[in-house]
C-alpha cells in the first residue's frame, strides 16, 4: 500500500518555505521602514516650507495693509525710496546722504526678498 508521501511536503521542505517567507517579510519590512523615513522627511520639509510661506504671506499682507493706510511698509535704516509707488526703485544712502549704489538701483521687491532671507 502506498503512503502517498510524494504528494505531501516533508518537514524540511515546510521549514525551508517558512524560513524563506520570513526572510522575504523582513526585507519588505526594512523597505517599508526606509520608505516611511523618507516620507517623514518629505513631510517635515513640506511643513517647514509651508510655515515659511505662511510667514511671508502674512508679512506681505501687513505690507499691503500699511501701504493702503499710507504708512511706509518697509524702510530699513540707510534706504530711501526714490519714488513713493511700490515696484519703483530704491537707492542706498550713506549717513551723509550720499548714494552708495553708484547708480545701480534696486527694485523694492528685490529688497523685500533680501529682507526675508
């Protein structure tokens, strides 16, 4: 009488299959952990950029509000507007009132960008 052992896997075959499955799962878990770390880094970067953008937008909103009310939005010491309109040119002045930019004018937006760095 045949026992039919040819249709059943031996204990050794079952052990090797189980071991192979465990190793595969460990690899996938390591890949997932790495992917999660990359995603967390990306989330942190996006969060930081969003916070910086929110601060910049709030600063621009305040500047626009101050301009609407007639106040000077941003006028650091040593800078003088050559025209009262936003987007016009600015000139650097020394404490003696002499131009330090030697004819090179900076746009108001360039000054604002430099001030936010």
